[in-house]
C-alpha cells in the first residue's frame, strides 16, 4: 500500500424535487446552467476530479430523484457513501422542513458506522431569487442542532458558492477516509485439522 | 449404449440415420486418464453454477433500465394516485410536456395539448413529468470520462470485465483505467441495486449482440460484458475465477471483515499491484481451455521420469506443515505431491499457475509469498516458496506450507531436489518435452480430425494437441476457442443437457460427447459424416488410452 492511488469519494445529493439538485451538480461539474426543468428519473451520475489538501480526489456524484415515485433505485443505492449533500430551496419553506426526513432516511438506508459524525453538507439553493422564504439564521440553527453541519447558500444559476459547498463535502469526507486501513494486521493462519478440506467427490462410480 | 446418442442434434445435414445400428459406440472400459486414487479435488465448479442457476430463476432482463424504472414508477403510481398516473400517461404521450421553466410555462409549449398537460402538472403541484426520451440513468456528456467510454477503442473490445464494490466504487476494469470508469460503475451498481430492491438478483442483460453478466459475492459485484461466444454460464465461471483471484490476494475473511467495518472502502488500495494477476488470468482464460474445463493439463512425460520427479519431492521435501509441492512448466503440471487428506482443486491450481505466469520476479530469486487458495481454505494464507529449477526458467518448483517460518527449510529442500533431478536428467527430460510442444494431432493418425479437448473427469485433467493449421493464426485460434465454448455450452446446457452433440458448422464439424468418465470435444473438417466422426472419436479414445501414462498423472503421490 505504499503507492496510494487516487481517492474516490461517493457523494449523494438529496432533497425535495425541484430544489435544484441536478442544476447544482451540473453547475459544479460542467459549469452549465439551464432554466429548463427535467425531472431526474432514478439517478444521474457525474464525476469530477478535485484537489483536496494536495491529494487528487475523484468525486463520484450521485444525483437522485427528488420525486418519490422515481426513487426506485433501492436501498443499495445509498450504500457506502462517503458524503451527503442535503439541498433545499430558500424560497420554499416546505423543502427546508423536509431536510429532517431526508437526513433520517439517508442514515437509515446507508447506515454509516458513525452517524453522528457523518460528513453532511446542507445547501440552501436559489439565493438569486427574490422571494426568500427561509432565513439563513433558521437554516444555520437547524444545522447546528444536527452536529454542526456546514451550511452554504448557493445559486446554481449564478454559480455562487457551489464550488465551495462541494469542496467542503470532499474535505470532510477525506477527513474520515484517512483513518481507514485494510483490516488485516495479521491474517488468520490456516490450521491443518484434516477435515476442513473435503475429500473429492468422485464423479466416477466405476 | 444406444441411448447415448439419443440426444444428438442434427442441425444441418445428417443423412446417415442408420448409425445407431451399426456403430459400436464406446467400449465402456475405455476411459483414458481415469484413476481410482484421487489426484485432485474434482468437484466441478460448473456443476455448482448449474445448480445455482437451476435453483434460481434465470432472469434475462431485456430492455433498458429506463423502461424498468418507468414501469416501476407507473406501478407505484397506480397504487397511490390515479390522477398522477393519468399525468404520467399524458406526459409520456407528449414529449414536450417536460419543458417547463420553473413554475412558468416555457415558450416552447405552443401546442394546446402541451399547455393542457403542463397545467395539469401544475394543478397537481407537481412540475415533474416523465420525459420520453431522456434515459433514467443519464450519462451527461462533457466529461473526459464520457469521451473515453465512447471511444471506439474501448467500445470495440470483445470482452469487458469489471469489479466494483457494493457501493459502486470501481476496483478493476480489464480495459482502460478503472479511474476513468467511475460513472459507468455507478450505473452498474444502480442496475444491481434496482433489481435487488425487489428481492431479486440481476443475472444478465442481453442488449443487441452484447451479453452483460452480473455476479454478486461478498460485497463485490463482478460484471462481464461479451459479444463473443461465451454463454452466461461460462461468463459466470470466468467471473468466479476473478472472484477467486481477489480472495487469493486478500483472503475471504479479510475481505468480509473490511467491508463490514467500512462499507465505503476503496479496495483498490490493498489490491494495488495485483492488477497484473487479473489481467493475466483473463488472458489465460482466452487461450487456455483448462479454465473452461476446470481441469489441468499435464506436461506429457514418460511415466518413469514423472515418477522420479515425484519421488524426489517426496523424499527431499518431507517437511512438517508442507501441504502441497508441485512443479509447473509452461502452464502445465509436471508433478504434484500432497499431504494425505488434502486435495488441490483445479481452480486453485489455475490461480497458482497464474501467479507464476504473471510475475517475472520469481525468475530472479527464490521467493516467499502468501497465497490464499479459496477452494482449499478461503480464510487464510498458505505460504508459497517459489523457485525455478533451471537456468532457462522453465520448471518452477512451488512448496506450499502453513508454516510462515519455513522459508529456509524449504530453500534447503529445493537445493536437494534440484541436485537429484539434475543427477537423473529429469530437468533435461522436462526441457525436451517442452521443446516438442506437446503433440500434433497427426500423431493420433485420425484423418480429418483437426483438434480436440479430452477431459478425464475423475482426475480433473485434460489433454489436447498443439494448435496446427488451420488454427495457426491468433484469429483462427480465437475462432476455434469460440467453437469450443459453443460446444461446451450446448452439452452443459442447464435446460437441456446433452450427452452427445454432432454439429455441422460452416467450416468444421463438431462432436461433443459427455459421459460420466470423460468429456470430449472434437473438431473435424466440414465434410465428415456422423458415422465417420463417431468412428474417429472411438479411435481417438483408444489412442489416448494408449498414451495415458504419458499424458496424465494417474496416481496420486502423498508425503
């Protein structure tokens, strides 16, 4: 394990439908924004390579469907995530209220080893719009009660803070990653008992 | 005996319908390569696979995941919400309905129908609709990865093999760097996960001339994609070899423990440096019939010479905790000595052969390397002492022990073994046999027989002649191997296993024949009749019987 390969992080984006999950991802990865709205069915995948503390990190970003009827990829989908981005729309208070259930849902499905310290990031999106419905303080407060989740206010449309938010996910996920090593200090030696190796099943009856 | 050819297929031309009467089919006492004392553990992996497949439902999910998900979406809608279902149906009917700009209707919605749909969407406070054209698992172009996956070079590979973790993290890809395939691997994981959600397992997908085969084992997903002649079953066998190779490097216990503790673990790290073993194993599978037949090829050798070799090992390597001692020359087994009560499975032996074959470093010095043999014991490592016995690095000695401290003891054994093999000119004999390249099919003096594979089932060994014309080019060899895959698949078909298959192809006639004692796959010229083919294989069996002392290891030697 001397030559460490690049690090790969699986990051999942969750949130109600229409809050801009796909737009955030497209802005982040492809620097593109479209006003056209298309529902995500199942999931989209994108990857982006970033530098975190002088290490090259590949982020495998899993954009999910917000709409319930397309959330059909199953529990295995969340398995083994390194980080999770929770997104709400700052103009729609109900999307903010959903964060609780998204977070719970994620923790149940992904069942990470250390749920208290799992690297979440909360994004309040669409700050470019006028009709603000959720104040920054309120969002900050919620994040604080959930173990000081980092909070970012972004606009996928105008590319505000998007980069920073994802960078924070990568950085926090990396912090957890470093203490993981293969669990084989000394593998179990084989004991010869004489019966753990079955004699051959002779196919030939003759 | 007449029942034996009841199953024979007559795909193209079989005019000689009277062959049942006049062909003395097989002399039952003639099973070349048969032996009563076990040389190998001969549980057949293919039988296991067959059992697995027969017990479960074989699911060929034809079609795209889009339609699957849409179907699912529809279904859940029907249960939940009639109105939404209507909306879904409308949306599917109209492609344009998805162009809604936030809560405003976009200017593109000019048709009344679309506006109506759009309004219905809004009235449901539900601005999402099902776009007909956009696939559910979208690969958004623009990244370099997408370019790479779409490159002709990558797409035109005949076979792809991928290994990913259950969280969708890439571990290995045969072609291209797995680093560039992060998205594709995510898609594969999504497919697997989607089907698992229904308490089901994704086994294979047929798309055009490609077959995708999936295998989940111990937190890992193995995916094989082929447009060759391998069947789903045969691909599963190849994926099983890949799984065994992973275990061989890590052990089963470590693999399971690691993923239990860290589901997001990046297995590339502990496997770094092992890529060459995966690559080499896959290359072997494309040219070495032994893996398909789960059997081993022995180096043709006079039985007296082979006796000297094995007796030398018995005498000079009689060391505590030494489980297996073997000599391998150019992927062929020269001799095997085992501890009483322990057997080496051919699948494990292929991993050993792969270890030697893939690594040049053993040629430089004596080596001491841990290796896990999954069929023998998947929970721990054996320690392998590896050293070539001759200057040309042809004959490789392997001593497998459970004693981690045994290196110097085994090194002494090696010196004694080499000294005695030199004295008896055994190494020269091995070298000569290697130079003669096995034997040509002409030596069997059977007209029109071009090539064959013969597997003695009780000993899990096989023999076949060298590849002569017309199979002397890589393309033709590849084609021949495809024919064997075809033949092997047909006789081992899950739904309809055959004892005998006579198949007239475009360029050659094939005969596959499976009995309790052996499997025979023979390739003839195109104009051979069934009668002639049957006579020929009977003659061939007699020839192999005469040569069996040279071609097979018939008696098992133990410490």
